[in-house]
C-alpha cells in the first residue's frame, strides 16, 4: 500500500513539475528595424538623438511577456538635432569619458528582473541596467502590440557615473547645468 501511495505522489509531482517548467517563447528583436531615441535636458534647452540596439530578445509565456535582455551599441550614440561642427562636437563629447566613455564601455545592457502585467497589453518592468560598468535597477512601463513593443524610460545618469555638468555634483554651473535625468523612447520590432 505504501508503495502505491509513494508511486502516486511521485507521478503527481512529475506532472505538476513538468507543467511548471514549460518552454518560453523567445522572440529575437530585429535590431535594424528597432529604434532608441534619447532626449537630454539642460537649463537652456535640450538635445535629441539616437543610439543603436545591438541585440535583444523578449520572452513570452503563451502571450504574456515574462522577460527580456538587450544590448545597446553605445559607440553609435549621436545627436539628431544638430548639424556640422556642433553635431561633431556634441557626439564626440557624448562618447568621451565625461559622458558614456564608449572606448572602455562600448555597450550598455538591460536584463528584465520582474515583469508585472498592468493591463491587456501593458506591463510594469523592472530590470538591471548597466552603463559604464555600473548596474542599477530601473522601472518603466512597456506595451506590446503584435510584433511591436514600446517603452518610455527615465534614467538618472549620475547613478552610472555620468556626472558632467550635473548640478547635483558641481556648484555654480548656472545656465551650463545639465539635468541628471534623460529619457529614452524605445520602439522594438520582433
């Protein structure tokens, strides 16, 4: 009798266990069709530009988003609101150690740690964001429609040792102050 009960419990455990570990549907993001736009703010205005996604994937359990991993090619960061000499100067400065130090840190990474459904196609995502070798959590809303996903992400650059022109670290900057937070608008196609 004990053997029958033990076999039944074991069989039940195998059935329950196998359904808990079903395969996720991982969808590769099309880096060429996806876009990341950034916007940085200063006392006297703002600058806008883009940076290229190197690779990425979203993981789904049935149709529900459950994970994601992304790598951004920081060597591609550049402004889109300037031309000529001013564009060349700003793009070079963004790539320098004052900002993103792309020679030593050519990529940034984001790995989702928690994904919480907030509606039919919307999620609150928390992930570990790594910029310049510094990793900190970031939380944002993400929407998925068909084979597209969009997110607006606000990032405090000073957490990643990007402090140039920050009023939080330097005094008497006046109208040369650059605000600590910048925005990313992310449009993914997968």
